[in-house]
C-alpha cells in the first residue's frame, strides 16, 4: 500500500549553470509542492502503513527546517538547485530516517514536476 503526504515550501534560488540570458539564471522564488510517498504493509498494531504524524516529524526536522524560506544555493548539496537535484536531495536526507520511502515528487507550478525514486 502507498501512503503520501504533501507539503508546501517557499524558497529562492538561482541556477548557475544556465546560459546568461536564461531567466532562471537570476535569483527567483518558488512555492514548491513536495509530496513524500511511502510504501509498506498495514501494521496490525495501529492500522497504519505509517502515521502521518511520523512523516510530519521527519519532514519538518530534515527538510522543512533546512529549506523553507531559504536560498537553496546556500544549502550543502544544492549548489545547482534544479528541481531534479532538489528531489534527489530530499530523498537522500530522508531515506535513512524513513526506510519505507517510495518516491519524492517536487512541483514548482501546476503542470510541472519531478518524480524521484530508486
């Protein structure tokens, strides 16, 4: 069974590897929608695959506190913070603490998005 939880993050960034005439080369902000998916069996003890409260605690500690209202380029591992790199970074930050992590989805806007899973 798959369980998911979506969060909203506000961050700024610039993409240094783009051509100078590309609009995203300059500092700009995004409201990112980040969805964390977990996959597992229902626990007979409590009836959950995982409690949303537990996902919230991990997300807030390892992701939200580090990237919300921050310049993504200033965060270790995000010197070129494309949404692709952000999705992978989130995965790497969570996987040790959330072993049933199945995939990470990052959306900058309606109709665009990145899905990262292993």
